[in-house]
C-alpha cells in the first residue's frame, strides 16, 4: 500500500511516496540519502539510527515512514548551518568524542534532544540520556565531556 | 627573525576525520550510493555445527526472476587462509560450524535475494560435533578436521589433529623442576575465559565489482586490506594484482575485520555478474552468527615463590577454543607464548599454549590477542600468592617486575619500561596504599553493612611482535593541485591513524596541517605482493613516515639549493617556506609549486616512497619481538553481599606509550579500552548451545552502555621512551586492556573474600561463591 | 518486513470496519515489540492498525477524587516526566525513568506496553501496585480489566485478538503513599532482568496499610503477592517481614534463563524485597 506523505526534514519540506512497511530509517537513507542515520541492529537496541521526531529522540528503525507524516525530523546532517558546525559537533571534534565514528550521529541527536530540554545537564543526566546509544569503542567518557562543554557554549 | 613553529608533536591535536563523521559525510558499509545496475548479495548460512549437507532446488533459486548470479560449494570449492587454508569459502559436502556459508546470491534487490535464498532447501545429516575444549582433546572424540594434512599449509603447524590440536607453541627458560624445588610456596589454579564477540557497530559489508580486465575492485571496510587481498587472491586463484581493495574508513573492527570471513564471497559473486557492482551488508544477526568469535580460554597456572617474595618458577598452559578454523588465531598463540609468564622476571618458566579445533564459529583475536586473558590468570595468581606469603600485593609485584636490561628471551634485552611506574600510579589514582594485611577483611563496614568495598590492581605487559610482513610503505606527493598528498597502507579503524600521519607530516615538513590530505587506503597504490601491518601501526607507519618526510624534505631542499646555488646545509623548511639561514632568502612552497607547474620542462617531481620493514628475523618467535607495552589497572568496587551485584566506583588505567605524540588521543584510547574492558569483564559471554550461537542481537549479547561506566575513570599516560620507536613512541592499540579484568577480580576478592576465576564475572558467580564460602565457614 | 496495509483510523467506528473483516490485523502503538515480530516474520499481518489517532488515546486527566486517566497511546516518556505522575504516582514515575532508553520511551505506549505480557515487563509492576484498570474496546463490547487480571502467563493476556486498550485508569492514592521499585539486571540499563519488585504501602497514622508487592522475573507473568501483602498490614517487625518474604517465596515460580538460575532469581528477589520493605517502613520512622 502506497502513501503520499509530507514532512519537514532538516528544515526542508519534502513529499515522498512510501510503502506501508518501509521504516523511517530506510526512507531517510535510501530515498533522501541521509546516511548519517545508520543501520546498527534493527531491534531498537543500539541507537545508531536515532533521529529527532517532533523534537523527541526515537530509533528510526522502529518507526514506519508513514507514521512520520506531517512531522519535523532532524538528523545529524541538519545540525550544521551556513554559519558552521553546531556547537555539539565542534565539541565532539575538540574533545575526542569520535573514534570510529559509527555511533557519532546517533550520539549527536540524543545530545541535541537533551540540550533542548536541559541547558546545563549534570553528568548523570547525560549518562541517562545516552543510555540507548551504544558505542563499541567505549568513547562514552569523552562523548559525555563533549556534551558538557557544548552545553556551556553560547550559540 | 626566523623562528620555528611551535612543536605540533606532544600537543593536543583533534582528529581530522571527525568532522566528516559528525556531519554524515563519511561513507561506511551500507552507505554506498545505490547505482541503477547495482546488485545486492545475501548469504545462506549453515544452521548445524557438524553435518553432511545437500542443497536442493538450487536451480529454482538461480532462475528466480531478478537473480543475477548464485554460487554454492558445487560451483566454487576453495579454501581460505593466510598460513593454513582450513576454512572453506563455501561449504562443499560438509559443514564444520553453524554459520558457515552454504550459498551466496546476487539479485536486483535484497528482498529478491532473500526470496531466492529461501527457495533453496538444505538437508542436514548431523555428524558428531565437538563443542568444547574438554571434549575436543579427550581420547576417542571425533576429529573436527580428519583431512587436516590435506590443507595447504598444515605442515607449518605443530598440530595433533587426532586430538583436535591445531597448533601449539611452547616457550621455556631455565629449569622449572629446580625452580619449584627452590620455592617455599607453590600455588596451582585453573582459570577460564568465555567466547566473546567483536560486535563492531558497523557490520561487515561493502561493494565489489568486476573490472573489464577481469580484476575485481572491492570497496570494503576492513582492518587489513593487504592481508585480505592476499587471502582472497589465493582462494580465488587470482594474481593479487587483480584484487584491489579500497578502505576509506572502518566503523570498528577490534580484530574481526582482519581475516577473511564473508569478504571473499563477495569478490567471488562479483566475478559472476558481468561487471555489475554487488553490494553486501550483513544484518546484526548475521554479524553475530556468521563472522568470527573471539576464542575461549582454559588456563592452568602453577607458580612457585620463596617466602621472601621471589618468584622462582612458573608452569602455565593456555588452551584456546578456536572453533573450526585456526588460521586467524595463530598470531594469538605467538603473543601468548611470549607474554605467558606475566610481566615478571621469573628465572624458570615453562609456557605452553594450544589452539584447539571445535565445531564452533572460527575465532579471530579480539583486541588483546589473548594477552588480556593470560593476565586474567596471572594477575589473580600473583595476588593470591601475596596473601599466602603475607606480603603486600604491590611489593610482591614490584620486586619481580621485568626491568630494563633483563634478558628473558634469547636475543631480546628488555628495554626501559613503565611497568613499575604504571603500577604505582594507578593505585595512587584510586587512593589505595595497601600493606601486607590488605587482603580480605571480614569485618562489616559501618555505613553499608551489606555492600562492601574493595580495591585491587594488576600489572600487564603485551608483546609488540613485528614480523617481516608488518612493514609500512608511505608515499608523499607534493604538487600544485593537491598540495601534500599522502598515501598510506594502514587503515584508520578509529584510532586516529590519518590524524597521526597528518600531524607527523606537518611537523616533519614544517608545513600547515591544511595542506595535507591522506588518501583512502588502496591496495592498487602498492605492489601486488606488498603486505602491510594491520596492528601496531604507529611503529611501522611512523618509521616509514619519518623516512618519507626526510626524503621529501631533501628533495625539496636539493631543488632549491640548485636554484639558489647555495649548499643544502644552509637551507630549511619553516612554516611552509624554504629559507636560507645564510642568505636569508625565502621561497614559499606554494610559489615553488606554482612555478613548477608552469615550468613543465624542468619541473622536478616532488614525490617519494619510503618503506619500513621490521628488522630481519631468524624465524624464531623471540626474534619477532620488537618491544613490550606496559600497562596497569586499579579498581575500587562495591559488591552487594546478598546479590553479588558489582558497582565499579573507580577504575584507573595506566599505559606506557613511550612518548605521547597526541596526548588527548592517547587518553581517549585508554578510556575507550577501560570501558570495553568493563564490558568484557562483567557483561559479555558468547553462548553456544549444541554448537549454535545463542546471541542474535544486542539483547542477547549486552555490551556496555553509559549506565555501566565506572563512576570515576582515571586514565594515566606514562612515558618511558622507546629508543627505537618513532620519536620514542610505542603503540597502544590492543595492549590497552591488559590487566583490567584481574584488577576488578582482585578488588572483588578484597571486598567480599571470594575469587572468581571464570570470565565474565557475573553477579550470579559471585553469589554462588559467597554461598559456598558461607557453607564452608558453617 | 513483508508488505501490509497501514491504516490510521480517526474513530473507533472506522477501526471496527477493519477489525471485522476476514483479515489479519495487528495493532500498532509504539511498535517497540510489534516491529521485532514483524521483522522476524513471526507476524505477517494484512493490516497494521495504528491507534495513535483515535480520540481520547492521548488524554491525561487527573482529579484528586477520581484518580488518573491515561489514554492508551500516552508514551512512557510522559510517565517519566509528567508533572501529575511525579506528584501523585511517584512509584510509577520512578519506574518509568529507569525503563529502557529515551528512544524507546518516546515511542512505547502505555497500552501497547501493558499488552505485552512479558514476565519482566517493568511497567506492569507499578501499575499492579496502583490497582490500575485497563479500559478496552472491541467490536462486540467495551469492558474493564484490572491489570491484576490482565496477565494469564506465558506472554498471554486476557485481551481478545481484536480488543484494544483505550485508556488506563489509576485510582486516587493519598499523599502519604510510599512506593519503591528495585531491580537487578545484568546490564545497568535494565537489560536482562534477574528479578524486580515494586512495593507500595499507604501510611495511616503510625501504621502502613494497603501493602502492594508486584514482582517481575520470578514467574510466568508479572504478579502481585497478596499472601505477603496481607501479612505486612500494620507496622511489621522483623519477624513479620521474614514471614512475608517467605510467603513471597512460596508463591513464585521462577524459571531458569541463560543468564540466571531460578534459585538465584529467588535470592535476588528476596534481597530486593527486604530492602524495599525496610525502605518503606523507614518513612514511618522519619515523620
């Protein structure tokens, strides 16, 4: 069954035709080439596919594309602006929040969701916000530090 | 005044590739653009561990609409391996492990490929299966590889295939009988470590395409493209020049993307599709069940010591369950044989290590190459010995630690090292200064009567082994268009290799970082028989880079020396300009390159290639030894006496890196190793039931989340320079985790008086040990 | 996933139209458990019926006399952060905060989560303690099912195949209601539960009454232990606590799982409950 859907992705309005059974992850990666949204597990365990859906962080592998109709979606590609990288991106670079980098986009999205809610999160709050994002390189300590520093930056 | 730019080496230096990774630009497995003629591959994996099998309805699959090519073992019967070819690319008549590929299909869409695969019917006739080490070596057990000696390369191994021993190594020194005779105390214990999974966030995958000349180009995300080229070419009976592997980045490997598992199959199917590119991406379930495992260990250690704390003898055996193929695990044994005494100058030693075949998923080393598990045994053993001897556990170690100048191996004199310093710094970091009585204390703690706190530490050493193939070749090209373009043969798996190369080149050539680009690693840029190192990259790549930059600098200065008619000794490069200390002239390199481009007739080529090869060896294991990495860990844990639950309050890790060229990067690597170690030590276990992997996804195989982090982490960089290393540096890489697990176990012992000798340390194991202890005391 | 039709009805009448045909229909709330079954092809529905647009399904209404009404599509994240939950149902609030991950909580719905009858379903524990009731609708009737009667064991609920939870009702509890949720899991985020328990009691003068104990991971369903609850009535001393814990042990049937033996699960539950009960009693001593 096909659906004509519209949503706003990284600030741009888009219209797409999707099949009922396509996940948001598939549509973002394949139809829109937003490859920052990663395949990690397909079972909602790893968070590599995290996106903001109407401001809330979700695993896009567990959302049907058609469920995202009339929503606003943010991926890591949408963080930088014409003025440059987002403070989170800058901070991840400066503070070694990236090793192999596969989990990085998901981490950025979870961090963005947190900072949207809490402007100066404690370390414990950051740990809780990232609990659904796996990092096999074990870079959590520097990821948390990156987020802490970014939260203090002015935009 | 002319002044030199402040040193880049030794200062913090952000990772250049990081920006691309954070903006979704970096292309990982699965991110390749899907072009119209692209095909998609899916693999059919065996569900039985040991069986004869037959495929039927294969033609229906082959002829299914949308299928471009299909291969089974009937179409392609070949074996893969670097040393011994004991792993079939596709099973032919028999399966040797659950997860062995039976067929591969390339089709217009992944869904069509799945549909077609589902048409194939597999009939299994189970054969007796060997499922663990005990069974494997017991007399009368079935032989996993009865045709072992038919496998090319088998003769190179010290095998006893009748008892499923694929390879064994021994190392001895002195006379252990005399050593034990001289001991006042002898302690014997057994230890085990479970199978693990590499579980990188990026699953195996890539694209392969047959070229018009019959060669195959592969865009794969692998840790060892040159090794893969060699193995795949050999398996497909192709000239290595006809197998090209390009690796831009890897989303984590940890040793699982070094040897060939499914990559060869992708090449094989791509050769069948008339030039249409074929894409493969394993699902998470396939990544757990169809690639590699990390070997399980069974160890037995016997150590003797005098009552005044001198270690006199050690006899240790380390047996590894390597599954149905040993080829990827051979390197493991070398490291274990060399590290098997632990970091102690024990005069009499007898170390044996064996790789044992079972009908399980083949093993590849997981970060640590077995040395972590060796220390799981040794460092608990030492702690227990200290208690028996009534000695301070730190002092017992410090008295016996290997020191610079010790000659422990026939042709290797131990260099100055940070073992002592690492050990002292980690206990300092967690504010633990034990004395002789700091073992286990049964008195209840005032504030939390049922949750007890304990501290523990461990030292570690890890051999850096560089055989002749562990070289590195670097090319540098300097031209107007691309400025400084560097071609490397190592792969960045997240350790920051490209940043290291950029940093070093910038420093040595004294040019801005912005001028430098590093090309994705491409085997076509190197000779067909070139083999590059895929571990200890800092060493080999660093040396090659030092040679290459020196050569490049000479080339540039030689050219300007002619133009200016000044001796080279007057000249230098400072901040991107050639300068003369004598005439004070300046020649910006950008201008030089500009003039170069215009003046085609006399244009010199600024292009160099340099090769570093480890010194020639005499073929013995000891001669491969380059140096040792030193580490130490200290842990403070809280244990719930009722449930066995463990909380790590503090974890300190120190690593001696010789010279920290990029200190923040080193600290980041140490912290990453700490978190991974916590995961391996407390959470992870690859479970097989009747030979079938029971882990399908992260639910079944939990890896550490932020909720599992120790409350405090203390990463410590120690620098005892390695004279022969680039700038005095030594690799950190997989050595970073050695000592974590036993430090935690030692801390648990001090907290609640029970010793867990089986990895992982689960709460249930602690609970069971506490129950047994209470029963004994009653 | 195999193809299906996705329908998002705007009314129960519209939903009824799809449920009464001869088609395989599965209900979609947050999709957190449904997607796993779809990906494995354990389920191959013709129609996925998304309930999130149905009227009232996102309602959140609290009244101090009537209690709390939560539409079935309210997500778990709301339970973790919602003001009325924090104030009036702190045990539910505490449990929800520890549940899964932000990504899962932002999608998982209360109705869908309750309808998943896993023996380790953490949402069930506080709901059982708060005497929650599920209000349901099917083409044939509407009815109420107390959560205490919802779980039949072995991942089965009392829900009929075409029966949809429309909202959940929690009765009003007095201000001095003390509750605590404790669990032991292999991984600290909650994965691989060994045992868990939600415990609740209401303070009346110097005693604690209306004890509720809901246990997880130690039977074929989440369940209350009324035998133990009855024993704890009043101001229990050590001896009574001991008897109550014994009553719990007599009324659970833990299963071995690959990461925990049944006897270990018993021991862990015992330790958790002992601490929980003491924690609640300590509230009595403080005031």
